[in-house]
């Protein structure tokens, strides 16, 4: 039977190599996750050739998060992070194996695929806040922002290698092979977390209080803390208006560019390349003021990149525009996530990052779903371009009000 690791001194600071190792393990697992995301998107298109169904599968994030996210942050604060992380990852691995078996046997249909998407989103909803908190547990306080950037680099690499690998696997094998490879990739992060157990297997921060009270306290904290509320508002605008384009890549590949899995793979890989470049830029430590300015500048850059992407049906223009969109997207995300963690109180950090995660996960799903439904009356390019224009306009219009919240001069909270 597994036993708890020996206790650490109260003042112990983890070596920097620990968050690097965690980032590598998460990166390998993320390659499989992005490969599976590509496979699910293409399988949806193959089964239906419907933009509406592609948007509906994306909407599964919202269906799960509506009940998971309000609880996930409080559960993370009330749970042993090691055990919660291992439980959610193991269950997601088993779910990938089930999807692989159903697809290989020809038993998969759209309703089963939708059920899978809801179940996976539920598990990821409980996993996301505890994974974000593990960055803080495994990184020295002064390197927290670099740990977030390093984790984003791992995801950016995964966004390039995962879709590319999925395209190869689907071309030479089948979409079921993609799902099998994703299941195998979970072994990397589970092995790393077991190796680092001594630093993350610890009692929960919250004990004894009612769960509903903890959830409500998290929302009250955001509402009464102007600088945190400002970040959440910016994340909401970003997720609803600027972020939904990647969920619609299968429809762009098939309808706008007239291609197949190889075009889908190129679009997602181009975004991943830009995201990697953006994360490398963010490896340098930045003040809260610089991070807040980055949100505005890169948000405007993202809007401009999406306008260029939707203005042409030529891949020679669309792919460079998508590289730029990936760069601005990830810099904006790192800046907002860093502000959430650096500005929030430690006892409530799990609930703050859970709310941020809720917005970041479900906002794009809502946007993609609405765009997909509106595609009956307007072209996909016009709709995504219109949302990008609205996002840029909103940033310019609300900039002065955001400045008055104190976000640009806020002092980071203690770790």
C-alpha cells in the first residue's frame, strides 16, 4: 500500500528543476490531448459534414463546466492536490481508451461522441485548477510567472506536434490510433507526479467549512477585488470574441479552404508555432504593470491577426496570420493567468484560477457554438472576422475604465 511521503519543513522551497520536470511531463501528455482534440474534430466533420455539429461538440465544454467549474476551485482548495490530480488523470486515460475501442469497432456515432466530450470536459474541469496550483507548489515564489510561461511553452509545443501527429496517424492509420496514442501519453505526467509526490502530497488548505460557502466566498472575493475583477472581465471578452476560432478549424479546413485532415493539421500547427514563440517571449520576468499592458497590446494584435486570417481563402496568407494569432493569443493568456495567480490571496487562489479556467474553457465553446449557428445566415469568415473587430473595439473602449481599477499598479500577493 502506498504511504504518505515524509513532511517537508514549513519554509522549504522546491528546486526549480521540479517545475521544469512537471512541465515536460505535462507537455508530453498535452501532445496526446491535442492530437485527440484534432481527431475528435475531424471525426465529427467526417460523420456529419456539418458546421453546426462541430460547434455543438465544442459546446460540450460549456455543458460540463456549468456545473463543474463553480465546484472545482473549492474542491481543489479542500483536496490533497496529489490525489485529486492522479484521480482525474487516470479517469481521463480510461475514457480515451473507451473512445478508441468504440471508434475502432465502428460503434461510435454523434450522440456517443457528444457524451464522450461532456465526460472528458467534466474530468478536465476538476483537473484544471489543481494542475494550475501545482505550478505554484513546484516553483519557487520568485519564479512563478516563469513556471506559468514554461507550462504554456509545453502546451504550445503540444499544439504543434499533437495536430501534426494526429494528421500523420489518420493518414497512415486511423482516427482510433490517435485516441490510443493519447491514452499512452498520460503515463508521462502520471510518472512525473508520482516522482514529485513529496512536494505535492499535502493536506488541503480548506477544512471544515461548507462547500457551498467556499464556492460563494470565491465569487465574493472576485467582486470585491477590483484588480482581479478587471482580469476576469478581460478574460471573458477574450474568450467569447477572440478565442473561438480554433474550435472552428475543422469547418475552416473543409468549407473555407476546401481541404482535408492535412489542412486542419496545418492550421492547428501554425497556431501552435505562434503560441510557442509567444511563450518564449514571456519567459522573462515581468511586473504586474507590464503584464497588464501586455493584455491590451496583444489583444489588439490578436484582433488584427484574425481579421487578416478571415480576409483570404489562400493558405499562403491564412497560415502566417494564424502564426501571429497564436503568438498574441498565448502572450495574452499568460499575462492574464499570471495576474490571477500573482494578485490573488493564497487561500482563495484555487477558486480564482478555477473561475479563470471556467471562462477560458467555456467562453470559446459558447462563441464557437453561436458562430456555428449563425453560419446559416452568414459566412464563417465574416462571422469570425466580425467577432475579432468587436473584441478590438471593446479593448479600446474599456481601456480607461480598466486602468481606474488599479490593475496597472497592483502589488502581487504573497505566495
